[in-house]
C-alpha cells in the first residue's frame, strides 16, 4: 500500500476511475514480473546444463523489463510527476542491462 501511495496520484480506496487505472497498472506490473520468473524457471528447468541457456535467460529478463517500461510509459498519467521518471528509468535500465549481457555473453 505504501508503494501505491508513494508512486501514484490516486491512493484512496474508493470507486474512482483513476484508482481503478492505478490498480490495473499495478496488477499488470506484478503479472509481468511473475511471467519473467516463470519464463526464467522454465528455461532453467528444461535445460540439462545452465551455462548454455544463460543467454536465453538474459533475453527473457530483458523482454520482461522492457514490457514493464512500456506499461509504465503507457500509463504515465497515473504516476506522481516526480515518481514516473525514476520508475521508468529503472525498468528501462534493467532491460538494457539484460540485453547488453545477452548480446555480449560468451557461449
């Protein structure tokens, strides 16, 4: 609840369109992160050895973080003005870091 109050304009637990939009965005973010974990776990568990699949793991993580960044950008109007940019930059930074790691990883 603190994170919602701290980041989003609307934090009242009332039947308001803005609140609904905030909650939907938060649920999307959680769902995306669960998807990242499920994808990473699936890749690791179906591989006889982790080393050959680390690049794929990096790609899954990069796509997941990129999806979070797009979701945040899509609903930037629900964030407090001083909270949108840090959230977006952290998500985009993780996306770029995992992408860079996937591109430069040695087999």
